[in-house]
C-alpha cells in the first residue's frame, strides 16, 4: 500500500544539491537503494548530488520515483510547500510536472 507525505520545502543548497524536505516520513536507509538519493538527517530531506549529466528537474522526478517505488511513499506538493534558492523557472517546471499534487 502506498502512503503519502507532504513536501514541506524544496531547496537548492550552497553546494548545488537538490533537497526535498518531507513533512513526517524519514528515509535514513534510502542509500541502500543505490540510486544516488540520500537522506539528510539535519534537514529532514531527501537529496541528490549536485547535477552533472542530469538537470534539477530530472533529479526531482528521480527522488519522487525512488521514494514511491523503493519506499512505498508518494510525496506531494502542497500550497504550503516552500521554495528555497529555487529559480522561478525550475519552480514552475516542478509544479508543471506534478499538477495533481497542487
């Protein structure tokens, strides 16, 4: 059974990593999926490495896909989701690819 959790925040940190901050669920063992998605205990976030070949939008989609397929949790954007250091164009792309979540 797939559970859901809200995305509290989406952030690009100083190192260029994309963080998807979850509301309630934690994923400390996600590194075991060998998908390059990791868990930041301090930020309470799933995060990607700094993009090399992949764009931020591809990493965002990958994080959500890994969370759904490997952890049985669908992450949802809400009207309360905050955006930190995310360019407006990227924010709009993220919203566009997840319209059912708004």
